[in-house]
């Protein structure tokens, strides 16, 4: 039986807060928001994964399935606090490959 490979999207996500935020905290917050908005089944379809943390530039890279991209973006927009710290999270860029995303974010100087 033929199976299709999963197409993925990479998101550059910026978390703005007065206190430092870890990448795992961002991933947990997005996962919790996905679960609250779309349930366990919807969250599991996203295949959400943490890729890298650019602390000096203040953004994180997450990976999700292409079909779940609108759900993940909606979940990111709904986050207002992480670990009881007020925070604002924005999706800066989306790309189909990690290499292209890093190139786009480096050229835009997202600091």
C-alpha cells in the first residue's frame, strides 16, 4: 500500500515578554492552546515539534504538518500567558523548508 509523505511547515515564532521564556515552555503553551481549541484529536494531527531556540534574537522555530498550519497559527494567536507570565506571541514567518526559513529570518534581521 502506498503512503504519502507528510508535508511539513516550519514557523518562526517570536515570544515577547518581560521575563525570559524557554523553548519548551513555548511548545507546551502552543500544545495546550491546540488542545483547548481543537481537542486531543486536532492537536495530535498537527504533529507539532520544537526545532530550535534563538534566544539572542528572541524567536523559536516550530514544525507542524501542512494541513494543521491554520490551526497552529490560530493557537499561537490565542496564547496570552506562559507559566503565569504575561506574553505576546507572533508568527513571524512560515516556510516549507528549514533552510529557507533560516535564510528568510536572517535576511530580515528579526531582532
